[in-house]
C-alpha cells in the first residue's frame, strides 16, 4: 500500500469562511453550501470517483469498566452496508460479518448470530461514515447552526436532520472544509443511550478521497474509544460473496 500526501484525483479545496456568506442568508442555504464544500473536499463532489469499496487496518483502544482493551482489526467494506471485520485480541481471532440485514461472527466457538439490536447500530455507523461519499441528503434537511472552535480550529456547525435515525451535527473546518467532529445520540455498549462525540484528525488523501486516520470517541463527555487507521486502500474490487465467507 502506497500512501500519498497529495490528492490522487482532482479535489477542489473550497475555503468555507464566515465571510463567504451574506449576513442575511438563511440557515438552510448556508448549511447546504457548507455541506457541499465538505463533500467536495472529501472527494464526493460532482465529477469525483465513486466510492465502491475500501479496506484498512485499525488499532483500537476501548475503555470499559475502568479498563483499557487494545485490539487490532482488518476492515473490508463494500458500500453501502457490507462489512467484514477480522479482530485479533488476547482471546484469539474473531471475524464479524454484516450484510445490512443481519450480523454474525465466527470464532473458535463457531458461528454465532449477533443480536438484532446491532443491525440498526451497524447501519447507522455506516450511514455516518459515508455521509460525504454516498448519496447526499436533501437540501431542506441540512441547516447551519453556529461557528465553534474544535481543537483550536474554527468550524462551522451544520445539522443534518436524519442520518442513521438521528440528527447528525458536523463541524466543518472553515479553512479546508475537513469535518473535524460529529455529534449525535447513539447506543452505549451494554445498553442505554448517550451523546456521542467523534473527533477526527490525521487527514490523508488516498484513492481520490480524503480520510481521517485518527478518531477519538467520547460518550457523555468521557473518552471511550481511540483508534488509529493505516494501510488504507480504495476501490480494490472486493466481491460480496468473498467478503461474507
């Protein structure tokens, strides 16, 4: 896998600054312009290559019950909802499969169907992951909220009414249109709901698309997950029948 620090396909860098909008512009028109700028910067704008599939390795640190669990995964995804995750941990190797309608895992204990409650969670996660690279929402579903600082970067905050069954707030860098943060209401492992913040950094350009390589997840203000991605490859020709076996 060869990493590149320059864009592999033409991606327009659109500066999204407060001065770029008139003072009397309505929040829906303004929000749509910000969303489209972020989409263009991510590689999902008009004329860009379509995202079909991708693979990557990820190291994840999960905080649960006062302890930190670290594991390595290899992910393979076919847009929109096909997923294979191979996890290596202290307890051995487990492979998780998801086809958009059901989820199951394979381990030394054999095949095990996962709870139906996980179906919606997986679909919502993938909807958020592809919000800039899959089908765009309708214009009237996106509106501007405010400007806000994220990690010493000024962002413009927009909200999309329904992404994976819940409103999604996106914090878009005013200088380069990178999305630095997501905020939404999501599930807590083990049950319950929480306000979830996803902070993104370490952006790279791969396969004509812009990706974050580092993510920190906070649930109700407390860090719960930290992950670092590497070896990202895009549109490698994955087949569903191979992915799910």
